[in-house]
């Protein structure tokens, strides 16, 4: 297998639409081999997103609820139904060429799940998969949602991992269209606020290991958004 390099950037707190546009830009660059594989970790302001198979009836929060909590709503092109993004939740957008790893979307999904499971294990939590469902669970409580898009074997979108998330904002939706299960967070399960940067380090470590990268390059947000890299 060829040597594989990963570029990592922590985008901090950033608008959903801005990041969606960035993903498209860097996806095209990756397709054209202008950049190496890229992992973006970040937090969004309050946002609900409906995937390609999303059902609007799973958005149960009315106009007043959305306005009170300043929640934006987007219909997007990933797989899956409706989910929530917001402060205290780590969102990961891998833009990687699966042709350099395994051209297998199922294996890719399972590997993203395994990375989150390993991070939970680092906090002595027994995380797992549930057969027939996507994501990561603590017993019957969902701690991470996953929704991806793959085009020309280059990935977009990714995972949303509840760390110190305000779980009350899931009350405006039926998360992922699943009505008989609840959501949780690292904070709730561990019983304390977890430093976001600490969790990002653990995600990155397991990401490198499971996707078998040989080299990691860390770049700053200002460098990633520099016009010279985006053109």
C-alpha cells in the first residue's frame, strides 16, 4: 500500500453552511489529487440537518422552538435522516480518498463507528453498535450519529459526537427518525464536563490508527482558509 498522509485542521466554532461549502471545495481538490486526505474537526452553532432520506415530520420543533433556540435548518446531501449539531458536539468531516484505502463504503462507516467506540473506551464507557442502525450507542442511548456522502470514492460529511452537548435541543426532532431510543453525551455518561480539545486529540489518534496513515500534518484554520490553498 502507498504511503498515506493525513492533514488535520481544527476549525473551532464555525457556521454550518460555510463548512458545507468548504467540504465541496476540498472534495473537488481531493478528487483532483491537489491535496492529501483531510480531517476537519469543529463545532457548529445550533443546526438541524435532514439527509437525503430525511422525513420532515421528524422535525417536531415548531417555528417558536426554532426561533427561541436560534436553530438553522438545512436539507443536505448526506445519507440518513435528521440530526442536531451544536456547541459542545464534535463534528468530524473526513475528506479522504477511499481508493487509497478500501473502496468499501460499509467498511468506511464501520470504521468511523469504531473510532468513536475507541474514544468512549478511553473514558471507560462500554460503547457499541446496534444491529441494523448506524452510529454509536451506550446501551440504548445514542452518543454519536454518522451520515456520509461518497462521490468518486472521496468522502464528505461524517460524524457528530456528543461531548458536552445540550441534549434538550434534541427535543425538537426525532433523532435519525428513531423514536424508541434516547440520546446521550460524554458529559452525561462520565458525570463531568470533558475538555473538547482532549477529545479531539483522541479522535485524531484513533483516526490515524484505523485508517493507517503514515504521516500527520496539522494546519491552522487560517492556513486552511487561505485563498492560496483554496484556489
